[in-house]
C-alpha cells in the first residue's frame, strides 16, 4: 500500500474513533514523550518498542557521558562533588546533529540507558541513534493532534497572491499547501506533478520513505518475523537477518492491520464492561478511603490507650518518689534537730549546765541520772555517725528497656495471630504436591487458606487458587507437569487474617508419574535379593553368598550384579518415576530395559550358576565405557558410595569431577518413549543430571541392579495418608 493510502487509512481510523465518541484529545497521554513530557518531536522507536524524541535520546546519552566524567573528577577531587547532572545545552546537541559530524569529545560514548517508558536498560549497539527507526506513524498522529488543537487557526495557501486563501490540500512532494485554484494551476492534469502525493492541509512535510538504518541507501521492503522489525533486502541477503524468516511488507501490513483492527473492535465492544469496572474501581477507591480513615482512627485509639496507661503509671511513680522524698527529709530534719541540741547554750548542753547548779543532793541525783543517760547516748551517736535516711533513689529508677523493645516491635501484626511458615523439608511434589507448615501453639489459628498458582515462563501474573484447610498440611492434585508452582499460606482466627507466608516454589515432574512395583518373577533371585511384602523395596544380601563365591571371583574376575525390573511395561507416551538409594549402598545401577534384550539375556546366561553375573568394570564403579554399557540389557547410570556416576560418552570430558556428582536424596527417571530419550533427575531441585537416547522399539521396563550391600526404595505416591501421618507426628 502507498504512503497516501496509509495516511488515508489513519484518517479512516480517526473517523471510527470519532464515531465512537472518542475525541482525539482523549489520546493526548499517548502522544507525550516519557522523557520531556511534551508532545513527540521526531520520535524514534527504541528496541523495547517504546518511542522517545530524537532530541531526548541524545540528551540522555550525553547526560550519562557527563555522569561518567563526573565520577572521574569526583575521585580526583572529592571536596567538590556534583549534586546533579546538568542537561546539555542545545548548541552542544546541535553540533552533534549537524551532517558530517565527526567523533570527538562531544560524541555520546554511552549506548546503554534506561528507557523512560519502561525503565529497562536499552542498548543501541554500535550504530547508536543511527540504528533506530523514526516513528512516522506516531509523528502523523501528533501532527493531527496539533491541528485539532489549533483548529481555529487555518493553514493558508502558499501560492496565492495577497490576500491568500485558506488551503484545502498539501503536496508532500512540493512541501507546500494550496487552495483549490492554485492546486489546479500548479498540478495540471497530464503532467508529472499530477502524480504528486497530496493530503489534507498540514505543516508537517516529512519524508515518506523508510530507509534501512543498517544500509542507508536501501528502502525498507521486508519484515523479519523473528526480530519483529522491518528490514531491507541486503539485511536478508548477507546481514544480521540472513538466517531469519522474513515476509513481504504487504503481508506484514495486512497481518498487523487485522490484529490492530480486532484489538480496536474488541476494546470498543467492551466499552460497557470497562465502564462497569471503572465504576467498581471508584467504589473500591471510596471504600479504601473509608477503611483507611477507620484504620487510622483505630490506630489512634490504641495509641491513646497506651498514652493513658503511661500517664497513669507516670503519675503513680512520681507520687511514690515524692512520698519517699518527704519521709527522708523528715528523718533528716529530726536528726539535725537532735544534733543541734548538742551544741553549747543549746538544748541538752544548756539544760545540763543548769542542772549542775543544783545544790540539793537528793534533787540533783534524781535529775542527773536520766540526764546522764541522754548525754551518754548522744556521745555514742557522735562516735558512730549514721544518716537517718538514704539520699539515693536507686530503687525508684524506672526500667523501660523491655517496654521500649516491645514498643519498637509494635506493628500491624499485633492482632494476636502470627504468620505461618511453610516447612520446606517436609513439603514435596511428586504425583501431587504435599505442603506442610507450622504455626506457634500459643497463636493456634481456627483455619488456614493455602494459595497456589502456576508461574509462567513469560512471568505472566496468574490468579491464585485458594483452598481452605483446617490442619497444617494439604495435598494439592491436578497440577500440570514440568511447571513451577508458587505456594503460600495464611492463618485465620475468627475474622482476623494473618499476612501470607513466604512463598515456596516447587517444580513438578516433567511427565505424569508412572506407578509400578518390583517384579518378583522376571530376573529376580531371592538368594541374593530381599524383596518386602509391598514389593516397593529391595535390598541386596551381601556377605555370606559373596564369600561362598570367593573362589570363582578370584579365578574368573566376576562379581555378582543382580537385576530386578518393574512389573509394568511402557509402550508409548512420557512417564516419570522416582526412588531412593540407601546411603550405605556399594553399587546400584538404575535405568530402563527393553523387553527383547531382557529375553535374549535370560536365554543366554553368562554363568551356569546364575544368569545375573556381569563382568566387573574395575575399581572405579563409575568409569564404565559405553561399549560395556552396550553389553548390558539396560540403559543405566551407576550410584554408590554416596556418589552419582555419569557414564562416559564421546563428547564428555574425562575429568572425574565432571562425571562424579553427590548422590541426590531422591532420584527420578524420565522416559520419553516416542522420542526415544531417557533422563535422570535430582528430585530435590527437579534438575536433569544426565540424558541420552535409547532404543524404544519394544516394551520398556524400569530396571535396577545391585552389587554388594545396597537398598532401593520406590518413591511412594502422595495421597491423603500423608496428612494422617503428619497429624500423628
């Protein structure tokens, strides 16, 4: 479609918007540059698909350059730090924008900056601003907005003799506006000018051809579907898009136009829904406002109660201190008066001097005896002076350290219910998810709500699924395979709700769980292996049987490798199963077995005594070559001595540390029958440790082999009995 057709299409869209009672003024916020907060001027499209003014991009890059220079100057002269970054001058930017400018100190060296629209870092690459497309579409809409804003000011004809008439057309090739008469004169029929492109009256005579930023002389004529951007034919032939899938510009235009039209129709059709949601949001805002004010009033009430308690305690403490002070001062006053009486011409001494003047012996003796006792007591007090009271008020110091700490911890969690905590060790995922959490007994809740949701790779925010639980554990079923799920829990006590716990992320197995038990008929030798009644656990009987075979071992270099397989076969689809290997196990091999190889192996035993003898691979249990693995009826990995041994392959390194891993707590096996792949997983992190191709032309069985002391326990499916177990705990 031609550029004139494109502009006509925009005019058609604008008419549709007008019919929908959506004026052009309503889209003003879409026409504002996120950097300068003004209408776009020569907008450029950033790699993050946001637009920004050409001038603003240069300002941001120059500002970052200045900041780097400031860091260097600050390091050398820290006494004069710059507090903010000054915007570069217009002259400085104009010097860069001039044609033929060369790289110098004014050239922006930085090509990475945060996008003002999304705040993500944008890297312009080596070409910098020259590698960005100009957003002509947005520029056209901005110009239409400007015209709508100044509708009262008409655009006059540029060719009329004074007085000029109002223009009716603008020629994009001539960059001029014309009235009807002048347009006929300067664009007569049958001439080249009659083919010029014209639009409605405008002052924006922008170029109408998009040129490739990588190849400046080439026009844009294709669209890269991988990079989602227009390209030229040189970009496809030998440029960065040579191996990318491209389509014609007309095809891309048609596809994007249909998508945009559907989006617009959908939005217009949902107008009533949007209005109802806006009304709901207004109600929610009002409710939030009321609830916020109510919460403030409740908080003020609580603090006022605290203030009342503090004031009451303050008053009682001050009264106690005043009473103690008065009592002590009274005691000191009485003691001081007694000592003042001991002074000459005062009190006791003066009275004693008057008694000495008595000449009647009987009268003197009667009075002097009591006076002597008083003087003797006063004399003793002089020898051992003791204040009548203490001056220190150490017993009346208020200890507020504990209360201060409690007040410092004062928060909105003071509702009497703590946050529950998910127990990561007891929570697991297999065929279902088992989530366990604990809660302080003193704050036992009435019920809990367990929330979970799927985490998309695109980080799309999905809604939470809620399950009400009475206990402290829950089994969640119907989870998708090979997906991350987030779990969190909150407690309820009456109408009070605790905050949500910290989220726990669990990754589900890569395929549905395959249920089977150990087969006690195929390949099983009860002389060497011990199988429990449930047939979900097998142990190797090492010791006595191995001693009896000692002579054969020394002569033939054979050791006992006893095999056992699952009782259910696999003929299609994806399946996953898990098991635990006991830490004391010497050597255990696990994997899958093909039915045809099993039959061949059982018909052709290697030893007359036992068909389950295999040649020893040497001292290193994990160093088997691929040729030795091919001689076995299984595709196996080796586990033992608390290690996980990865088999050799032509592409793997011979370094032992690359092939020897710590033994996981639980090991998973993933078999994709249709693609012929088997993988071994660390169940704790749901991480694939080793993967290889396998021939799945026949029925496949889970397979195991044990040598020496060892034990294998199949992982039990998660069912409701786990909850009973937790309650008993």
